[in-house]
C-alpha cells in the first residue's frame, strides 16, 4: 500500500498511523522528521526501512544535552568555588591572585590575539564556540568584577569593549556575542574582569 499520493502534480506526504506489523518493522516512540528528510528517503528507496532511525536520533539529542548540562554544572561549580575564595580575600578589595596574573606575567603560555598598553586578548583554553576570545585589562586595579567598577574606570571599560568588537568583527564577520559574567550567580569563575567574545556559529537565545 502506498503511503503517498500526488495532487495537482505536487508530492504530498501523508502522515499515517501504522502498526509495526503493517510496516514490517518496529518503530520507537514518536519522533519528528522533517518533510524534506521524509521525501529524500522515500525517493531514494521507496521503502520505510530507510527512514531516519527515531531511536538513534533521540539518543543523539539526549547525549548532546547531557554534554551541555555537564559543562554548565562544571562552570557553576567553578563559579561558586571562585566566589568563596574571592569573599575570603575581599577585605583588601583586590581579590585573590588568578590564572590571568600568570598569563600576563608570562608564567603561563597563551594564544595572543591582541595586545596594547591597556588590554590583552587571548584564546580561551576551554572554548564554548569555534571562536572564543578573552579580553582583560592588563592592570586589574580593583576590577575584579564589573560591578566593582569605579567612576574613574569608565575609560578602561570603554577600551575593553572597543577591543572586544575589534577582534570580534575580524574573526566573526557574520556576528558575535560579548559576555561578561559577574559574581556567583553570574557564573564568574575568575575574579579579574574579563569579556568573552564568542562566535563562529549561530548563537542561541535566550542565553543560559
């Protein structure tokens, strides 16, 4: 029995409810398959056995979701630990030493993207997008987080944004995102103000 028909010269796929016995194979719970994929597979074989495997598709989606959730959990845990360390040393307003101090001193290597007298930009070692660049002020001067910025630091804040857009449009001509995490609930894991420049793929909305 055919599962499609032609109407006015156009192909119209029909959604049918069929038992495994009718189609000669067992199907997993309902999954959504695009009409394009449906037609491509039907024309290539003319038999339902070549339809996309719903079970494999669902498992792939679940695995990708688990990876994203694990990454999110790791980042949140790191942010909470960093917040605790920051609070324990906040009495001097400087915050604890960070990995960025080691990068700026040259103790730790980094893949530099941009450097000037005020700012340094480098590639994130744990990128969350094809392009993931960190932009930081060379001199922290109390800028442990954005919410600690003083009125006299408007200049450096503007400069960091300028550097972010400069490297962003150079490496991501089709668009990019600039992110600043602030504090524990903002998932900030390094208490040295920094801007994330993310791009090279379609960003999602709303962000996490």
